[in-house]
C-alpha cells in the first residue's frame, strides 16, 4: 500500500509513471478528480472491478465509468447520438457522468449486464487528465462514495484511514468540487437525470 503526494496542477512526470506502473500491475487506486475521489483500475481488470464493488458494496447492476482524457478518446468506446454529443461537448471537462451504450471495444464484463451501458467522464482536473494521457487509455472508475454515505470522499487522509488497506495506492492531492458528479442517462429518447450532483442541470 502506497501513499503518493502529487501536485494537482503540475504533476511530476516520474510520480505519474509510478501510478501507471501500479495500474499496469493490476492495482486499484484512489484518485482525486474535480468532484471528490474516485476508485480506479485498468480497463478489463476483473480483480480490480471486484475490489471496487466490495469497497462500495455495489451489485452487478451498477454502471462503472470510464475516465477519459478528451472527447476523441471515448469515440470508439460508446455510441454517442447527436443530442448527447452536443451536451457532452458543452459541459466537459467537468463534473458530469454520462450513461451511454458501450461498443464492442469495451469488454462485456465492464458493461451493465442488462443494458450494456457504461458511464463516461472527462474530468476537469489536471493531474487526472495527465495520468490518463500517460497511461494511454481510459481508466475504469467509480465515485468513492462509501456504503451508507451520499457524498464522495475528498480528503486523501480520510481515504487512507477508511479504505487504505483495500487499495494498492492512494494519490494524495486536492480535489475540485467536493460533491459527486451529476449523472445523465442518454440511452433513452430524452436525457434522464440519474443523480443531481456538482454539475449544473441548466443545460438538461
């Protein structure tokens, strides 16, 4: 278990490489974002997914999310209609999660079993974006909301205290807005607000 302090606006490249190394070894990490902490692992890491489910007490109906570096990175992973395209472009990077249909590029085990959906995020957080860029692919994640709680953890020391023993690495840095992301489902004819959070609903 490691605790690694990284600058939020000027993340040190050698430290980012350490985080990437942990992920490539199958690690599960706590990562600061623009809306509190997220628990992350590499795409396709079943052990990592199981660990996230265990920490958050999630069932198989839960939609995991992908933290993406930019809009181009998510293009081959989800089906984006014109309406969703405009909305995502308008509010990202920012504290939003969009539920969309996954493509065949995403391992089936990562998708919602019934709907074949997944969440996508482009966070407004320099450290997180630089890490995704260094990794070269999106990160599978879930907002770090512990069972019985409604808000995401935002203090790295509290993350260490409460779940550090279950993680391979805690990236210690500042988060943005302390509220969880606003979640919008774009798989129906009209967008559905699944969770009202840090992102404004004015556009929706």
